[in-house]
C-alpha cells in the first residue's frame, strides 16, 4: 500500500509541475525562443508532446533505456524540470555513472531553486532532488519543510515523501 502511495504521489507531483517550464528569472518563455507563432514551431511542439507521452508510456512498460533516450530528445527542446528529474531517475536505474546521475539531480534542485520559492510544490520537488542527489543538507531541509507545511493540505504529502526517506525504495517504487 505504501508503494502505491509513493507512485501516486510521484505522478501527482509530475502532473502538477510537468507543464511548468523552467524559465530563467527575468525572462519569459517567449524570450527563450518558445514562442509558437510559426506553423513549423507548432508542429515541433506537437512532436515534442508526442515524444513525452511515448517516453512515459515506455516507462510504464519498463523500457527504461529507450524512455531515457526519448526524454533526452525532449529535453533538447523543452527545459521541463519534472521530466529532467525522471530522466535522472532513469539514468540511475539504467546504470549510468553515479557522478553523472548526481550532477543531474543537482541540476534539477538548482532549477527548482531558481523558481518561485513561495510555491510549496517547487520546494517539495527541489528537496526531493536534493535527497536523490545525496546533498549533505537535504535531510535538514526536508525536516524544515515538513514543519513549515504543518497544518496545510501538503503536510501529509510531505510526511509521506520525506519522513524516513529511503532513496532506494523510492526509486524502485517509481521505476520497479
């Protein structure tokens, strides 16, 4: 039952922030070249969207290596931090070099750190990435966030994700 809750929480978080692109402070997504004014750009956005769904479908089928490769293609066109986090997890699950994987998780955490820190979902995702990156201060930040979310609708989620965080179990729950 706990495993099912982990999976559900992961996909809820992925869904809640999956559409949020990481936008550098002071720049709109239009400034970063994501304007869809031309038909070729619209077709490219459709292709990228199809690739995202294909990658997620492959994850469900446990075809991790292929899903990882497709996500790499998607991430060339779209800087989506939730997909990058999934890409990091797939890299770990498929046996990529640990230093490379940890760097990937750190870049996710840094990306969320540059976003609106008043949004608790950004903080949950940032701290999740820190925990996966094995950052020395991650557990302390997780405890702080749990305390700050006490009495909110995200309290239970934060407790489930961060209380007694078991990195390997979490990874195996998301990507069995």
